C-alpha cells in the first residue's frame, strides 16, 4: 500500500509525515508503522482466495529440496569439468531449472559455491554415520577405526565423486579465503575421532592394544593424511583399493597389534617401521 498523491499523513497512524528530501514521499512515519502495514498486507493476502490458475507457493521443504538439487548439479560439474566451469548458467542447465531459479535460491555465484560445499560436508557426514551404524556388533574400536578411515576412500561412485569435488574446491580455496574457511575447518574433528578410537582400542583387552609410547594424536594425523593421499592415488589409478586396504591394515597392526589379538601388547614401533613423514596439518 503506497501513499496516494497529495497524502501527507502516515498510512497507519495518520501522523504528519516529514517532507521528502528527494525521491518518493514517505508513506509511514516510522519503521514501526511500516512493519504494521506489512503485517496487515500479509494477513489480507492470506485471507484472499487464490485464483485457480495462480502458481502455488513453494513450501520450505520443497525450497530446501530445490537447493539440494542445484547443489548436486554443482558437484557434478566440479567433479567432471572443474569448479571453474560451474557458472550459474551452467549449473542451471545441469540442474534442469532456469537461471532465475538458481539466482533466487542462492543469490550469487559465491553463495552458490560456498553453500554447495557446506551441503556436501553435511552429506558426507550423514553417509559416514550411516556406514558406521551398519558395522556388526560388538563394535570393537579397531573395527570402528578401520570403518572410519575406509569411509574417506573412493570405494564407490558416490565417494569418488565427493573426493573429486573436494579436490576441485581445494584448488580454488588456495586463492579464495572464504572457500578455504569452509573447506578447511579450524578444528580437526576427524583426527580427534581417530585419536579417541586409538585410545579406546589401547584400553580394550579384546582387540589388541597400542604400545605404551604410542601418541594417539600423532598417529591420527599420520593415518588421516595417509588415507587422504592414498585415496588420490586410487583416483589416478596409481594404486588399487586392495593395495590401499593392505597398507591401512599394516598401519593398524603397527599401532594396535594384529587384528584379533587378545590382550597382547605389541612391541613399540621403531622409527624404521614408520611409513612416510608425519602430517603437517
């Protein structure tokens, strides 16, 4: 509702309005009256029957699903052609929607890229929890630890795509601080989880124990960084998943003792047993 020509009072309370310095004359005397007018118009629209051919409003759940579909289009483009190809127009075409829909959902290309990365983080965390929940009972710490690490290897198409998308984002994040802040957490939740599982396995007599001088956090840094690098080798075809699996079991045996060991404590690993340099993360 706008002020009619010649009206000099607030449309809500009737108070006299100040003279406009430029542009259109004000319609309300304060932000409070403006908010009241907005709420009144909203109630009136809700009470007015909609024409039969009017488009229905999009529910919040449908809007979230639409954002997810657009984000998945970003993932496919990033995995197949690189993040530089993920223009808003290309994303719209990949998602099968209009450019206007993408603009409405995300506002700008930067928000599109950042929010698509956040959604990918959420998706990977959800899938990781689901996979761990399917591990057989009883869940000894070693089995859970192996399951956690295997979750981040490209053992199926979904995880191959996710790793390729993260690589595309990683390259872009080297020159984009906002993307880097989303991609590289200030904390290290995965390393902390792996370290906690190593401590738990060390205290469990049924599944082999860590050597007394094992530092769980250092071992966690090495395992996470090592699994990440081995996953990249699998993507490039330099290693097979069978080779990576054997390498992972070797390091778990070194840290926790052979699988199935009960109550035995392996000798402390010497420096010549360590494979690769410690992570610098």
